[in-house]
C-alpha cells in the first residue's frame, strides 16, 4: 500500500520494540538496520522524550549500557502498532 521506505514512526517503533526487554546500542543498530548517523539521532531523542532509558548492565560496566523502553515508550509502541495494523 505504502512505499517500502520506513517512516520515522516505523523506525521509532522498531527501536522501542527491540529495547522492550533491554538491548545494547549495538543490538539496536543491527536489529533495526540503522546507520550510525540514524542511531546517533534517534537514541538521544527517545531518551530526552522519556521513551527510552539507560540502565547499567549486570556487570556494572558503563561501556555496555542497556537501553530499555519506558512505560511511556511502551504506550507509544502500542499506539504505533495499532495504527500500523489499520494500514495493512
């Protein structure tokens, strides 16, 4: 129905979905098929809007931060999925 390029909303939804159970930046990078420039744009914006949060990893090592979708991010993800289902 729509063209094959992903919209900004599609990318945000994909990042929030990947981070639901916690993910490192490299996981988001590969699983969402993003460029480094895109990753550097979306991650800080989602954190600033309280849709994504950073948690320390289980080893206490700050170099491998874990990104988690917040409650607000999960609500947005549900709404994105709802709208997407109507467009299919």
